[in-house]
C-alpha cells in the first residue's frame, strides 16, 4: 500500500511516524522547543520548562503528536485525501498547500492561545498535523465535491463537499462553545481558512481576482 502512495504523501507519513517514534523513545519534553507555545509567557512558566514562542514552531508543531490515536487519525486522513490531491496538483503544489495550511492553522492557534494567556489562562503547547489535514479535507471537497466518502464514526457515506462543510461547522461550534476542551478547534478552522484562500489565489478568484488567464484550472 505504501508503495502506491505518491512521494510527498509518503514522505509526510514517514516523517510524522518517525518523529512520533522519537517522542516515545526520548520523551516529549525533549521536543518542547518544537511545540507551538503562546506569546506572553511569564518568567514562572518559562522557569517551569515552557520555552515560549519561537518562529519555527508554526511549522514544527505539525509533525508532533500527543498520542498514537492522534497520529493514526491524522495519517489516515492524510492518505485518504492527500494522495489524490498530490496526483492532481503535483508534488510541489501539494507540499506547498499542506505546509501553508499547517502554518495558517498554527498562526490562528497562536492568536487564540496567546489571548487565553493574556486573560489569565494557563499556557499550553499545541501539537499535531490536524490543521494541515483539515486543509486537505477542504481542498478535497472543493476539487472533488461529488466524490463519495465514508465516515469512520458513524460509518455514513456522504459527498466530499458535504463532509467538509459538516466538519467545518462542527469545529466552529465546538470552538465557540468550548464543549470539547483539549482540542485546537480554531487551528483546524485556520487550516481550512488558509487552504481556501490559497486555492482561490491559485484560481485567480476574489479576493485575489486577476485578469483573464490561460491554462489549466482545477
């Protein structure tokens, strides 16, 4: 199965699995400088081992995971949606899209977590490729809107566009209400938002409308 995956999807799969293995062997504390930390940490938090925000964290956090289930869910979605997108876009555009979604999700989460700290909340790190994965879900729904996909829980088939919309609305509801704590819902939404902007930019659509262009559209 792995041999049938396109190269970038396969490389991302191995990279995430390899880093998770290193986390298990060395301990997650070793990777604290690579996790996404909020701005405005006080001296007490830093003394307790929280390194604070560092610029590379907006990408590096996306290759770390909190537990095996977290990793497996994200990698399953990467294979489901990423492979077809890479075949459609090509390696360079697919990798660019995925990394932009990861970084966009990180920036949104950075804003939310930093605001929480400023309001007196406890600082916490964010890890996981979910922002990039939600961006892939959005892209799949936009490029293959009528393709049937099957949910795992519950096992209900639906169109890819419907799935993307449902997940987006659920994440928005959970993020606003705070119903499901410990999950970076606004990072997921950030991945979808930045992915949507990037696709519209590539298509020359508003708010990036350009003059008539020739060539292949997707």
